[in-house]
C-alpha cells in the first residue's frame, strides 16, 4: 500500500502538475518525508525513458541534518540544502550498461520479449556501450539523467511536494566529501520537501519564437 501523502483526495490533472511546478528555494523545515516515501517517488520517477533502457541514473539521498550541514558549503551555502526534507544527488553510472543482463533478463521473465532476444539485446548493448568514446557515453548519461530528474520533479509535485534543481555546487568537493567513485558523474542536486514560500512565477518565450516546422530560419 502506498504511504505517499496526497494533498487532495484525487490526483491532480497533469496540466495542473506541470503548471504548478515551481523552483522552490524556501522549505518548511517541519515537513519530513520517510525513506519509504522517497523511494516511492523515485520508483515513479524511474519510469522515465533512457537510452537502450539502461537506466544509468543512481541516487544518493541526503536526509540527515548532519550530512545536509556537510553538503551546504559544497552547494555554495544555498539555504534549501538545510531546509528541505532531503537532497537527492542525481548521479550517472558510467558502468550502468553492465546491468543489461539483469534488465533484459527481467523483461524476458515478465514475457515482454523472448529469452533469446533478451540475451542478444544484452550482449549487443554491453558491446556497443563498452566501446563508446568517453565523451559519447557521458553525453548519453547526462541526457538520461536530465530525463529522470525532470520526471522526479513532476512526480513530487503530483504528490504535493516541491523541488528545485540545483547545478550550483562543487562537483569535485561533492565526490570527495561523500566518497563518490569517479565511476559516477554528478548530474544535479534536487532539493525535495514542502514549500514554506511558493516559488515565484516565471515567463516563457512564445512558441512561435522557438518552434519551426520543417526548416530552421536563416541565422541573424
């Protein structure tokens, strides 16, 4: 049974979720999420797509006051680090493709594909990803990390919680302080909790200024 706390008896419409999401920087310190609740949010977030379904995302959840205090100067003393219920460190696993056997094997067990097809896909995936140049592999991982991060923020909003994506931190100090292997690429930090003050509204460029059908305009 789900332990996630809904703010309303019915789930909000998707349009309400995407329009209601804000980058929140001030959090109610009295609101905390259990580890089971955080795991449930992540379970929904990881339904996001990824290249070859390799799911290279990994999550380091910082939810103790002591460790948030340690993280705060690494994130340039941004207040949301200490105020939020938790900070999710989104990482990309450069060796994530080694889980291809497990991923495709489970797909075969569930009847999503024949066993022989699963084995073929797994071997081909490991061969292709294992031979990619570092830059190409990292590009894929950053893309997949962005997809799961956005989905996590929308999932949180759908369940009545707030987030802010954070690129302002010292990646080298983060890896050193939390003993994160060089195997993992820091993608971003995401503060998670309940807003003490709503995120301010923002504007977007008109679609006609940024979307082009079939051909790009001449460069100015």
